[in-house]
C-alpha cells in the first residue's frame, strides 16, 4: 500500500510555514490567517505524532506478555474474542480487503474532513473540539509508552493486512507495531461520532456514529486492536473533555474575579462621637 502521508519533516515544515503566514495575513485577510493558524496547529501535531511513534517503536519489551494479560482480562469480563469477530469476514476476501483499506485510509481522512466541516460550518464549536482532540491524543501517546502488542502478532489471530499485502507497517508509515493500547483509531472515530451527533442538526448526522461503529468493528476484525484498546481510548477522551471544560471554567472564574476587583481608597474610620479617628478636639 503506497504511503500517501506527509513525513514528520514535511508536516513540520508545513506547520512552520503556515504559522509564519498567520501573523502576516492577520490584518489584510483575517479569515485566511485564522485558517492558516489552525492548519499550522494540526500539521505540527501530526509531525509530533509521527515523532512519538518513532520513539515508542521498539522490540516491544514485554508487549506480548501484556497482550496475553489483556486477553485474559477480557475473557474474565466476558468480552467476545477478537478471533470470533475475524471469523465473520475471513471467508470473504473482498470484505477483508475493504476492511484493511478502511483501516489504513479512513483514520486521518475522515478526521480531516470532520475538522474542515467543524471549522467552516460550526466555527464557534471548533476550538473546544480541537483542544479536546489534542489533549486526548496526547493522553493516548503517554499510555503508548507502555508497549502492548495487537492481536495480529499473537498465535490464533490472522494479520489480515499482511495476508493481502495491505499492511501499513511495511509501507514506510511511521507507525508503532506495539502501540495497540489505546486505540487512536477508536479515539478519532469516537470524536467524529459524538460531536457530529451533538453539533449537527442535519438528518445525515447519523453518519458520524455509524463511522464510529464501523471503525470499532474494523479494528477488531483486522486484529489490529483489542476491545480494551478502544475502551481506554474513550475513557481518555472523556477525561480530556472534562479537563478542558474544568480548566476553561477555572480560567473564566479567575478572569471575572480579576475584572471585578477594584482598588478602593480606604474610607475614614469615625470615632463613636462622629469625629474622625486621629482628629483632636479643639
């Protein structure tokens, strides 16, 4: 599968160029300047994501052992086995290829379309969504420093992308073989699903939640993620949303408090007789 993504260097240069254009265009073309600023943030975050992927990529340490532990925990929690989901599509090569293609191509494509839609159609909600995405993605990166192997690297599971020559791990992508926990695929799909449903009033807003359901099915059916990878990703997303809300609320309270505070000259204190304290009777 050809690598169509920007490298971390290309994304970094693009982000810096757009960042320079923002103040240059701010007075003459404020709308374009704002777009350059937001695109710069996204490009720099994408570059940072690839750098983190290179840092966390390794031999995995005890990634296989942790994967077996997750498998046992899921079994104790009565989660359906990932292989049972795979069996639904393994007998249908075209469906498997389509699932592999969806996994490789829809992750950033749908998120990019979603961000453009939010920016141009719901500008007032865009900053909150962008910040929540950034915080939750950072949270996922921190967890990924603890290497966990995906099901496809364990016996009993099928690496469907490898079987059909569609693996992103053999195409020059900066991705971590042992970064299964948590699933950024599920994280992004949850963002798209939730905010599309909450923000849009269109009759087509069900497309967002549908994308989320399809993504969860695909990442499991292709053996790229455990169920718990998605559960942890959603928990991080909820925590990031609450963190953003809490910090913003605290900032507004502090700012309003500062605005209300006025420096008043001390009022003279009167003695019981009505004369000012410190005045002598003549």
